[in-house]
């Protein structure tokens, strides 16, 4: 099995307090932000907000970089 999963990646951030604002998706329990990708921008009531892509920790990524501690 390939271990290149988001939860083992240097770019995966599941500790930032704003992750609690992301609505839960059934079957996705280890959600976090992918800090490797550029944030997207959304417009809410004429204010622009940057949002990092949200990933499940068990997803595979071709841009995986091992988190060496």
C-alpha cells in the first residue's frame, strides 16, 4: 500500500482552529487544509476571502512530501 496520504504529508494542516468551521462530510473524518495548493477566493457580500483546499487525511496525493520530524 502506498503511504502517500495527506495525513502523513508536510503540507497537511489539521490543527488550525478554522478547520472547525468546515462542515463535516459523511465518511470524511480526518479533514484538514492542504497548504501546498494556492488558496481559492470566494466573495461573500462584497468581501473576498481566501480558502485553502480541504482534504481528507486518507486521500492520495501526487505532490506528497513526507513530514520528517
